[in-house]
C-alpha cells in the first residue's frame, strides 16, 4: 500500500469516531456516495491506470509552482509531493480492485458451479426415473406368456420407445440372455453421457430383461451452458465492479483528496488556499471532516503568518524609531554639553564672599532656563532667566539672552538690574525681529537680576515675571518683579519700566531666585481629587524647613522633596533655582 | 465656524468655543510643545467671530490646573481682543476657575485680572471635584 493510502487509513483510524476497522475496504464502505462535483481536469482513458500519468500533468497545470529544488527543500521525505501528483491515488483504486474483486469473482464462480452441479444431479435423477418408468411400462406391456415369440407384440413397443428424443438403444433379452429384439443403435460414447436402466419381465415361464439406454448429452450441454453463463456473469460483474469502483473512488475519494492535496501544496508555499466544500459538507464524511479541519488549520496559519508579518513590520519600525531617537538624543546630549559650557561656574562668586548653590535641571537635557553669575568691578551679578519653551527651542533663546547679557554688562557697562532688564527686552526683541508687524516669533523670557554691592551692603533687585524670595528665621518675604516678561511683540499695553528694588540684607537671610518650573510641580492627586500645583508657598515651606542646612544640601533636599511631591506625575518644565547668602 | 471642540490631551486643554451661544471654555492643563500652533487657530477664530458678529454677550471660562509660560502668553493674546470688544460695548465675562487653595493659579488669575478694565473678570474658587 502506498504512502497516501496509509496516511488516509491512519487518519481514519485515529480521527473517525465510527471506524469500521482497519484496511482499505471499510474506508470505501464508510464513504458517503453523495454527488461531488467532478474535478475540472478532463477524464482520460478508461482503464484503472489510464488517468494516472496524465493527471500528474493536470495537477502541475493546476498548481504551477516553482519546481523540484524548492519543493525538495521544504518537503521531506516527500510523501505529500508524490501524492499530490496523483500516482498514489490511482494505486489506491488498483489496490482496492485487486483486493476486493478476486474474492467476489471466486464466490460468484463457486456459487454458479454449485447451482449447475445441483441442477445436473437433479436432472440426471429425473432422467433415470423416467428411464426406469419407461422401461417398466414397456416391460409390463410386453410381458405375456410366450412374449419372446410374439415379435408382433414387442416390436412396436420397442419402436415406440424411440419416440423419446433422448432414446438411444433398447434390448430385450430372454431368460437365457439371448437378445430377442433391439431398437436403435448400439450406443458408442462415454458412459457418463448415457443413462442405462433395465426392467425384468417376470411372467411365469418366460423370464426376460428389457435394457434401455437414454442419452444424457442434453444434460451435459445444459450444465456446460450454465457454466458458461456463470463465467459470463463473472466477467460482467467484474466490469460493472471496476466501473463502479473507479467512478465512485474518483468522485468521492480521489477528487476531494486531490483538491485537498493541491491546497496543501499551495499552503506549503504560503498561498493560503482553503478547500471549497461546496455546501455539501457532511460531518459523517471523513474527507469532508478532514477538509474542514484543514480549512481551519489554514485560517489559523494565515492569521498566524499575518500576525508574524505585522510583528516584524512593527519591530522594524521600532528599530528605526530607536535609531532615530538615539540620534536625536545623542545630538541633544551634545547640545547639552554646549549649553552647560555657556553656564558659569557655580563657585564664580565664592571669592566675593557669596555663599551660593544652584539647581539647574532642564526638562529634556537642554532647556530654556539660564543663569549667570559674575563679579564685575567688585559687584556680584546674579541673573536667572526662564525663556519661553523648553528643550531645543528654549536653549536657542538662552544663547540669545547670554549674548545680549554679555554685551549689556561689558560693552554698555550696565550695573542697574532694571536697566539690564530694559536692555535685554530691547535686544531680544530686535534679535527675534519682533519690532515689525507680523512678527514670526512670539517668544520672550522671564528674568530676575540681583546686584550685590558688598562695599555698601546693598542688594538691588529687578524682575520681569520672576520674583526674589528671602527666608529668614522661618519668615518668607517675596519681592515681586513686574508681571510681564521680556521680549514678545509689543502690544501697546506695556507697563512703564520698573525701578530697582533695594532689598534689606539682614544676617541669616537666604535669597532665592527661581523659575516657575520649580513651583509648578504637579502633585499626584488623591483618588477623586484634581491634581494640584505645589506653588510658591509649597516650595518656600520646604525651603524654610531646611533653613539650617548648608545651601548645597538644602538645594539637593529640595530636589528630593519636589520628586516626592510629584509622585508618579512627570515634571512640566525646566527648573532653575539659585540660592545665596551674602556674607 | 460656529463651534470649535477639541478633546483634552495630557498636554493640552479641552477646548469648547461655542460662538453661537457665546460660551467659550478651556479646561485641563496646557503645556503643548508648540503653544503658538495650538492657540493660533483659536485666536483667529475668536477674532473672526468678534469682527463679524453682533455684539452679543460672551462668557469665557478658563479652568486650567497648570499652564506654561507660552500658554500664559497665548491666553493673554486671547484675552486682548475680548477686552477690546468689551471696550466697544460688548458684555464680556471672563470666569477664571481655580481649585480651592491653589494659590499659584489664583495668583495667575489675579495677574490677568489687572489687564481688564472693561470686561468683567471673575475669580471663582471651585471645591474639590
């Protein structure tokens, strides 16, 4: 049995719930005989094997795939490949025929022979009885005293016997065995063709015997023709059986299995093909059941394959994004080094006796927050600026501010915080071309400036959108700058320029310049509550609680406090805080 | 355009500018990466409405839990044409909503209030939602 058959039987035994038993015959017996559409390939030849070699070509035409090399790589040991070409399916028909037909043929022959034999024996018995009766009747008609001499009596009687068509020969003998009279010819031929009987004549004094021979040739001829008939029946039966088996196997086994195999071959090459059951699905039909299981398997493979491809596309996109992101981050990391190198050393004012600590933390590596510390002409200048935006756009603005500040301090020699703010305002507006109509840029900055004159112990402050906070003995004082920032296109509603504020400097006072990113910390809201900003008061309370600590520790502690307040909430903005104590 | 509705995101507020009924509303948080891009179309629509419509009453409700400085500037730009319209006689009310106890937002509201002479500016403390 070939591989395909074995497979089919194995599937049936494993999966079919109502298996009749192993072997090929039950497979055929178990198949439904409902109409199944003929396959498109034309039928070729009438013999069992006739369609075989041609159908291989048909299948290739139906499934024009890349040939041997690829298939061999994918499919080993190749049972499916061979089966798909139809060879093994034809041998299924042949095997079934060779196994079933001899049994049927022998049974038919034996049955017919048996019937012929019984008929023959029966007729032979009837013949013998008829011969006995004829002989007895004739003998009794002849039997008269002195019959052996009355040839006129027994002669016609013997002649009358010849009227029987089977009659061959009759002999009348007297008591001494002499032949008194005969009719017919002495029979020649084989004894089994003849029926020989005799009847006794028992009249007193005239004993005799009548021997009668009938021909049994007719019986033999009858038996012979019956045997021929049996043989003919067997032949007709064989032809009918072959035709029926072939037709039904083609329709109900080979065609659907071939459709299945063609589909399997396509699926091997990832052509997701299902088998069309044509609405004729019957759960009791094993091939239908297999086809349906195959269809669901193909659907599963198809969706699995699609999911795999989507995943691959996603992974590729993810890798590209990762690369792009890494490049951006590397670039911004580089920018951070540049921005950090523009910032002053936090210890720049230590020689001037200013105790100072800085918290500078952009939201995204670089940012719009900027500070400047410098001792010029014995004056300590402390500047904190918060440009609009954060990240790269904010960082661009800080460079404009840094350049402007440098020119204001060194070229124009400005030392008044309010004058510096006014100068910054004008220069930024010029730089960003915000002085014309239809300005592209709507950017600006908040800024707070302190100038400490240790000789006169005077601290001057001016702010634009930024305040100076002073904490002494737990008391918080706030010197508010003007509400509006610097830069931005003019609206015609600008407040008049601010003047410097002179801030009293008591011993033990700590001053803070901070951007709104420090106070605008969004806290993790309690369930059912709205998120709330920490605010100015929240920050100063935390600073006051750490009033006794050295400034560096105080700033580090504040940073931890802020992180604790945010909880899971992200930071919203860059943050910068400059804390200082004046000696 | 008689109504602009934009759903809130993590970084931008809910916008509901119902010009037909004269009710404008901003709620949520506002710190978009590009504030000008977000608020620009709103400002244009507001100006267009103020220029084209009859001087009917307008109420602008702003309830922001956080806004960055760019958004503050953009809010100012939205308030200015409203104040101008109020100066020309249109009844304009700004309702500045802040969570009770949120001094930062309340303070910002006070700062904005100083800009209004003609429009009515209400500071409204809201209880916990």
